[in-house]
């Protein structure tokens, strides 16, 4: 596939355009994001409840909860969640794409990949993420030292048993941060580009990963600028939302504690929905401008020379 080389300033264009996503059909776009988050939370809650039942059973039998027992349950369920993530992200991209094209779409269309063969293809990206996590773990062990990760796991096991362990410090902390930064950039870029490449461009898994890697290298300036802008905006927004949630919790608790908790939960859910739409929408915009989208009227690449007053 041909890859358009974009200026670094295109990252600012994606940031601006992503803010306007959903304006044409907010009910569908933000509703789809909410359904995706609820589905993931339901899967995670099921995982947490199952682990809690096992731990309670272990304590009732007079045995301390072992890390091996938790991992035996956690690993399969974590794998199931990771398989579900790219499917739901693809469904949200589908809703965003249809909305931008001016076609009729509904919030529940976020589950469209599950009703088609595309879902099974996208689920393979979850296995790719597992493989990347293993590779990333090996890199982290090589940089931080095997003793750090052993001590870290022991500290986590002690914390699960109610102790207050000292968190160990890694070797080569600066190098570890740099390795994590580079590795996370490419792992996220592979995922976010591969989803629309498989869903909209008709790529198979191998072609999608190869083209995603090419795009992440060819337009690294635009991708990094967009990433920095989104991370910066996310940090600022997180502080504002945390303050707002705290205020609503206090005001709601004046009437009833349950109301305060409900207002806090709804505030955080709304924040998560907006963030998900922005991130997934920006990934869709980046794929569209990098590879082209025959299903949506083309838009010109905008060259940004400076910030407007």
C-alpha cells in the first residue's frame, strides 16, 4: 500500500479534527464509546469477582492466597479481555467512519465486528499485544535487572496478603524510561494503525502489521506530535475532571452518600468516553490521511505553519 508522507504539523491537524468528531451524530459516537467501556468493565468485573471468590475460598480453607492460584485465573481472563479490546476499538472506528461519511449509524453498531468475520480477524491483534507484552517484559528485565522484577513480584504478593512492602527500585532508570517510551510508541502505533487497516483496507494480519510499522516510521513526526498533544491535554483534563468529580461527590453526599458516588462514577465515565473517542478518532484520522479511504470523501492534508492567535 502507498503511504502518504505527511508533515509533522499534521499531528496538530488531527488533534483539532479529533475534538470535532462526533458533532454530526454525538448520540451514536459517544454512545458507542460508552457501550465499549461498559463491555470492557463488565469483563474486568467478572474477572475481579472470580479472583475474589477464589481468594475467599483459599482463606476459608486456612491457606494464604497464593500468587500461582491468582495467575491461573488472571492469565486466561486477561487474555480474553485483550482479545476483546481491538474488536471494540474497531467497532468504535466503524461508527466514527460512518458518521464522518454522513451515513446512518447507531451506538450499538460498535458491536458490528462481533457479528462479522472481521471480529475474529481483529481478535488476533490481541494475541499480537500479548506477544509484544512478552517482548517488552524481556526488554524491561534486560534493562532493569532480573532482581528488580523478582523483588517487584514478591512485593506485590506481600501486598496481596495485607503487608506493606517496600517497592524496589530498578537499575538504569533513565535507560528504562527511554526503552519504555520507544517500545510503547511502536506497540500503540501498530495496534491503532492495524485495526483500520484490517477493518477498512482489507489487509490480513501480516500485511496490516507491516503497513502499520511503515506508517509509524514514515510519519513519526506527525504521530509523535499528535501523541504529545493528546497526552498533555489528557493530563490537564484529568486534573480538572478529578476536581469536578470531588466537588460533585461532596455536593451529592449532602443529599445521600449513594448520590455522591453515582455522580462521581458518571463524571469519570463521561471523561473516559470523551478520551476514548478522541484517541480512537485520531487513530482513524491518521489512517485515513496516511493510506486514504475510498469510503469517505477525501480531505486535503493541511499544512500548519504556526499557531493561530
